[in-house]
C-alpha cells in the first residue's frame, strides 16, 4: 500500500520546480493531485505526467492572491474528488531585490501580496475542507532566507515574507491542531529551480557586505545546489502519517548551507 492511497492533495505552483517535483512525488505515493499554477501549459504538463504514470490529476489555473479564484479552486477540487486531505502552499516569487531606499512601494507590496497574502488565502480556503475530511496536513514552502540566513543583498521584502510564513505556520499549529490538521514548513536553500526567472536584482550588490565563504558553501554537496526532488521528498514525509506527531516545525533543506552563513 502506498503512503498516500485514498488522499487528495492540492499543490500550488505545481507547474515547475519544487511544486512540480512535489506533485509528482505525492502522486507516486497514491494521492490524487490537483496541480495548480498560473501557467496553463506547465500545469497541464504536470497533470499529464501524473496520469501517464497511472495516477489521478487535475490541472487548475488560479492566482493565489485572488480571493474568489482560490475559493473556486477549492470548490472545483471538492467537486472533482469529493475531499481534500493535503495542501502544499508552494507558489511564490523572489520579487525585486534592491536597496531598501530604491525598492518601490508597489514592488514591496507585490512580493508581500504573492508570498504572504497568497499563503494566507491558500490556507484560509482549504482549512474547512481539511476539517471536513477529518483532518489533514499543510506544508508551507518558506526559505532559509528570513528564517536562518539574512545574506541575500536587497532581499528585504522576500525575507520578510519567508519569516512571516514561518511565523504563520507556528501560530497556526496550535489553532489547527485542535481540528486534527498538522502544518509545517520547509525552508530550502539553494535549489535548482526556475524561481530566479521571477527575480529582479537592481543594484542589490550595493546592499551587500563582502564576505568570503569557505570553498564549497554547501558542505553536504561540495557547493552544488540541491534538487527540487530533495525538497519534495521531505514534503512527502510531512504529508504522510509517518509525520503524524509533527506540527509547527520548520525543516531546513540546504545541505548545511545556512549553518555557514
């Protein structure tokens, strides 16, 4: 019997990177997966790959910052599969990295909206469905930035959102625990993914402090970035009954990178 047989999972940002790797990992362990993204081609490709492997999937288009859109996404999930047991709040952006005096208010607001409002709306709309299912698991994808390291020049908005996500997880662990819903955070370090595609660095080096790191600043891999699957496997564990007594916990997935910084 697979780890997640009979479960239904919603993964946001499932079109690429960590989100796609997570959707595939959950499906391999028997979960029916709602793969959500703003990019139709990517999310349909994720769903198709799951189905080719014999799994069940639904591709869904939504904007995590849109209240009505997220409400509709959950309704569509319940209409298709009848339940929701697992939520992976992965969608997010790096946004603009710039010295604070050159970071425009609208740039700050955009990063806060996507990463924090988006996480809030994802949880806000899925909790009733998880409770209806008798409990479940939520995993929020945070970062080492803002939770254990503060060495990315100009990343004040991004780091604030990642710290906020972890605070939200720890606050909600108590609130949701009474309803048999576990919530945890993963905090990846350098991971091979497409997130840099939505990063704008503007004079960010001016906000940095010159530092020389030891050769190979990811000790476990000799400096090589981790893979999306390294994060997905930890998320799979946190979503499974093997983590039945784990909640409110951050897991840093960085090969020791943040311990050097």
